[in-house]
C-alpha cells in the first residue's frame, strides 16, 4: 500500500511540475485585461461564455464509459494509405501575380494569399495536438505541403482559439520572427507573449469587433465553443470565427463551433461569402453543442450565404470516435440534398477563388479513386 501511495504521489508531483514549468500551456491574461473583460456581456465570474445555452457538462460516469471507446483500436479512424499531398515550392508561394488562393494543410490550417498578403490561419504544423507527444496520436500524413522554414514572410497570423489542434507552441516559436502581426480573440495574447512574441505585434478582438489590417477588413465573429490549455483555465480566453474581406473576395473561417443562430446573423451582417471554411469533424453525440455534425455544417454554410464552402477540421488527427471519412461523406450528401455547393480539395492543392471550384476525385477513399463532380455556383 505504501508503495502504491508513493507512486501516486510521484505521478502527481511530476504532473504538477510539467504543467507549471512547460511552456506549452502558455500564459494568463493580466489583471488589467481581466478588468476590461468584466465589461463584456459574454464574460461573467472570470469566464467567457457562449451566446446561447451550451452543454459542456459530462459527468464522471459518462467520461469513464467513453474512455474504452475513445482508445479502441478502430482502423477506420485513420487512413490505411498515404494521403495524397501536393508539395509546394517556396518560390511559387513568393509570387504575387495571382488571384486570391489558399493552401490547406489538413485539419484547420491554411495559408491564405489575398491582395498580395500572406496570411496563416490557425497554424498547427506539429505532429501531435497535445502538450506532450506522449498524450496524443500523430498526424495522418508524414509530410506537409511545405515546411514552416520554407514558408514566405507572413504578413499576419489569424487565430480562432487556443486549443492544441489550432494553437501549437512549436509552430508559433518558429513563426514569430517571420510574422508581422497576430490577430486573435481576447485573452489569447498572453500565450503569445509567454512564447516570445512582441506585444506590439499582437491584436486582440472581441465578438463583432472589426479592424483594418493592411488593407483588409478583419472581423471576429461569434462561435459556439470554449477555450483552455490547462486543467483549470477553461473559458479564460475567447474563441471565435473570422470574416476576411479583401478588394474582391469575402471569406469566412468558422474555427470550431456548434450549430446555432449566429451563422445566420453573420451571414446577414457580412455575407454573402464567396468562400467559407467550415468545421466538419471531431464531433460526437456527447458534444454536439460545441462541434457541429456534418449535416449542420452544410446548413451553416447556407445560413452564411456562402457561394462555396469546404469542410475543415478533418483529415489530419483522430480526436473523436467517428471514422476519418465520415465527415466528408456525410457533408457531401447533405450539401447535395439542400443544393449547397461544397468543395473538397486535396491537401496542398491551390484553392484559386477566381476559378470554378470542382472536387477532382474522391482522394479520401484511395489515392487512385475516380473523379466526381461537385456543384459550385457560378
């Protein structure tokens, strides 16, 4: 018994030291920032909150029941073949004589090139979405379209929230000196300052706040989700979605969100959008309030008045119990049903917004799968 108790105490001490000393967990907003947050309608008792009732509770019994299911060795949860990836050369990304285009890195990470600007959205280039590589499963693909080191100079990084599959310590450390500005929800700046980003580069926004950024309109819009990187800092920073409006393109990025009336509100205020990146993956019946199911994703795109949308938050990590292709199969089916154009590019493919976006092939089934045609509004 003494040996067991000693082992437990040692584990607790190690865990406490790791959480206390590891830079992965980031920083905490200052007292001055907290005082400013208190003035907001969506901040109360030291926590940010969603605009509508959102169930975040999972009792201990339910959590215990879920563990065997989560760690079950289900071969359908990740691909059994190497995902097709288009590799990008640094020289072709430096060119600016092109229309608005994006490169998807899988999950929710993008390079957006618009009006001559290079923008990274939720740059997670790490292998494992957790504070330690021992605490999670590796990325599906062994390689990315391009390494962080070979990326061009970045004009701005845009963040949706501080969860590990979106905000990666190692990626930010590599990017901080080649990035001019950082835009993020309230409170997140503390993480970046902790990681060595100059405070003058950091711009925090609340919901419905707008900012002119190097000729672009950026607006942080609501999402139905939560935040937190440690055991006791849930809801300590804000989360959100983004509107990015340039000279000729109006783009929406959902971040993570459950379905709700905010999509229609955003569409009415900022739509229509010619392209939307919509969360579609890592859902479960236990947490539908904070992660949409694919059918809701298609409906949300329609609520936003999106000309075309693509499903994101899939094809990189296993963070839920569904098969890895379930998101794309279901969202395509629902999109056809409601006549909502959807586009499913390959990782690394140039997504050129001045062209008719058509899904080339069902690459998620197998590398040599046949082509399919997806509807896209002209």
